[in-house]
C-alpha cells in the first residue's frame, strides 16, 4: 500500500503504536468501559469482537479522541495523550499534543465517512493539504496511487452519492491512508453493506493486513477475524473477557461468555 512510513517507524522497536491502559468511561452514571487495556504493535492486526452494547465503539471513540476517558492512560508511541491524575481521573495533554496524536491514526466507521459535497479526490486530499500542510502535487500523486490500490479508477471526480456502498467504504479507506497513519481503526466497516459489497471491502482489508498496515478492527465477520487477525480481543460489558490468537479465542475459547457469543454469531 502506498503509504509513507515515517522514520520513527523504521526503527525496529516493539513499542506499541497505541496503548490504552485501565480505561474507564461512563455515560450518565452508566459504566461503559470498566478498566479496559489494549495495545497494538507495529504491523499487528487486532480484531475486536463482542456483543452489541458491549462498549466496542466507545472504546474506539476514546482511542481516537472523539470521546473523553474518565480514567486511564493513552499513549501513541512516545506521545502521552492521557495520563492518570493524582486522584485517578484522566488528564489530557495540551491541544498541540492531541493534534500530534491525531496525525498518528486514521478512522473508518460503518458509514458517513466522506464529505458528501466533495469529489472522491477532494475527500482524499483535503486533510493532507489542510491539516498536514503537505505539497499538493505530492499528495495528489499519493491519492492517485491509493485510488488505484482501492480499485476506484474512474471515480476520482464522482461525489459519494454516485458511488456504491462498497466504493464509498474503499474511498474512506483511501482517505484515511492518505494521512500516512501509523494505525488504522475500523468500526464495523462492513456492517452497513450487503454481502457482495462486504466482500469487496474485506478484500481491501486483507490486502492492508498482508502489507503489514497496523490495524484495530471491530468486526462481526468471524471468518475474516480468524483469517487476518494476529490477535482477537473479546469485549463484553466494558471489559476484556478474553484475548489471544484467533485460533484460541474464536477456535477454542476458554471463557463461557465467549463461547455463548460465538454460538450466537454463527
Ligand atoms: P458496541 O459498539 O459494542 O455496540 P457502544 O460502545 O456503542 O457498544 O455502546 C456501549 C454502551 O454505551 C451502550 O449501552 C450504549 O447505549 C452506551 N452509549 C454509547 N454512546 C453513548 C452516548 N454518547 N451517550 C450515552 N450512552 C452511550
Ligand atoms: Mg459499535
């Protein structure tokens, strides 16, 4: 995949790209995250599975700074984004620190990722130009390569409503990749798509995984998780119930709750 690896990534370290520790989050007194820790190392693909309402989206939203943690710590490589305060409550870094951290990740949701009034090309190049202040010719070159990688040739000047759902998701992925993120987060990227279009998007995700793009993917697609994930994390009621290789967690779960969930997901 045509993303530019940054110098710091070239250094062979096992330092996690992102690390969340002991995260707590409640909405109106209702606990949603109850002491979750999760990390991902360079090149790793982590699949998050679990029942609806278990806190998976909230977890991703906290990790991508769309939602604030109540307690816990969050680091992106050497950037301390959230540290625990003296009373245990989450203390966020300065706006400059958060802006730096935001450059490290990309996020693809179920849908509504693209600006509806912008062409595919504009959607992809907008943030690299505006947020990262990069050179237009260089960004456009990368965008064209990504459009090709995503099988979107001919869609450059189309606006989102002219695309199929699968094309839209692939354009969203190209947009996220054009920021050269160190880690990509996906929140059920195929759950709004019908089976045929789901296949197109999973194919792109497999391609990313094969190219060692670091990813955290919330998914209901167990066969996909089993095939591409280096690690599977099962989350229920705001806690990590079980974590391990796909073979272990999906193939031979040790927790009753995981077994029940998997039986219902068949
Ligand atoms: P999942 O993605 O695993 O289905 P979510 O993180 O979306 O779970 O939701 C976990 C729980 O948090 C649910 O009970 C949901 O209703 C609640 N929740 C999520 N976002 C909010 C919010 N902004 N305000 C209040 N409750 C929320
Ligand atoms: Mg969700």
